[in-house]
């Protein structure tokens, strides 16, 4: 299956998404002690992931992610977001910025984790299970559902060399996928700031509007290691600095 692909960061990122990423990074910094490691994701890649997820509705998508071995995290940013429980060498690709993303499958919450043959490496396929592919990290989407791992997600993560990520989206019009929120778990969200309730307004505040015409109310994003340890996501610009970072 050939799908959308992001290889080199560089395109413009929507202003509303930049503001949301700044708020997200502020929380990542405040909660750094809760994480054993960190992964740095460019905002341009995140924007592509959101667009692709909405284009694939009502399916979920599975995205392979790779790092740039010549683009380490900015040392000052790495140090700022590292908590006391930080562990080096926890997973493959640790310490390097994600640079490549490619959609490799789409389907329901179970079938989405299986790779089509076009994306597997035959030499290692028998050793790597359903995800016998060539990517370091993996991300899949939860359309109109929180970014909280299911049992199938946790099982699939056992075959990941890097980290697993989940992108949850709340959007409208909902179509056949009404917002499902009846699940427990830690949430990390990019949402619109709290707004006073206006007479006549229905539904949650709008964070931004996608090229598909969907109104995006909330983006949730988490990362975790196959051992169950949480991994802090830091959203960075094209120079590798976290959105909202100041060098003063």
C-alpha cells in the first residue's frame, strides 16, 4: 500500500497549531518528572499526521516514523525536558529528531496494526511479527476517541524498537464516528483555550479547521515504550527548538 509520505520538514505550520503546540510543550515541561525519556516531533510532521488522519476517515491509520541520525536533539532543550528519572539508551532512535513519516496501513483498531507486504522487510519479518517493517517508531490514530492505549495497542507495541505514539482527534462533523470518551487513562491534549460560554453556541470550542473542512476541537498525543513507561513528547520547529522556547 502506497500512502502519503513526509520526508523533509519545511512546510508552513498553521498558526492555530503553533499556539496549541506551545501550550502542549508547556505541559510537557511541567510534567517532565513523570517520564523516563523524551521524543522530539517536528510540528510540520504533526500537521501532516492530522491531515492524513482526517483524509482516511472512518479508518484509523498506521504511520511509520524514522529519525534523522544527523539531527540530534538540541542539547539545551533535551536537558530542560529531562526529569530525574530520565534513562538513556531506552529505545532505538533516542536522542534524535523524527524526520520521516509514511502511512503504511489503514483499517479498524485491530487490522490497522498489521503491515501490508510492501512495507515489510522479508529478512527480519519472522522475528518482528505483524510489524516486521523498516521504521523506528510507530504512530496510529484514534478518530473521535482519546489517545489512550487499548489492549491491541499494547500488544503491538511489543514489536516496536523505538516508541509507540497515539494521535487522538476530536472533530466535527462526526459522520459515523461520534466522540467516544468512556475510557480511563492519562490524557495529553492540544486543545483550544478555555472560552466563556456563548449564548447559542453548540459543541466544544474549535481549535482549527483542516483542509478537509473538518472542525478540529482537540488533538491528543502520547508516546510510550513497550515496557509501559511513558515518553514525553516535545514538539519542535525546523531548527529543533521546542515551540514556545525562548533563548533569553
